[in-house]
C-alpha cells in the first residue's frame, strides 16, 4: 500500500510492505508491531483522543520513527531519520498521522473476506 502526502510543500511518498516492521526494528531496535499495538490500546492513534490530560503519556518519537520507516520503504534513498526530518521546516505530525493510519494498520490487520 502506498500514499503520497504533501508536507511542507513537498510530495512525500509513504509505503507499507511486509518488510516495514523489519525495517523499523533494524533502524530503531524496537518491535514495530508492539509499538503500534501499545499506542493503539491506549487510544493514542486517534487525533481526537489526544488532549492535555494524556499528552504526557505519548512518546512522539514513535510517530516520527513510523513516518520515517514508511517513507524509507517508499524511497530507499532517503537519509537517516534526523537528517530526513531536518529537510522539513514544518512536519505537522498530528495532521500527518491520520493520513498514514491506513498504511500503519495494514501491517497488523488481515484483509476482510
């Protein structure tokens, strides 16, 4: 599954494949599926659930890491996460995350019959 999103005036491709969780683990040394399930079980993958009462429970690094992994899957030539993020003046994570939800969830959900 692939999607292109405009971020800071740039067309950015994101892609999810069967290798996405392995790429995440190779780069960040954490289990992609565990991170996703943990965030989802806390209701944190829904922008409307994020408020001042639970924002301290969020680890935004996970979201940046997921975005980078999906971008790296779409374009293997992109640089390391910090250098890649430095290419953006703005990276409105709370606007980007809902756009990536289908890609994120496709790695942990089966297809409907």
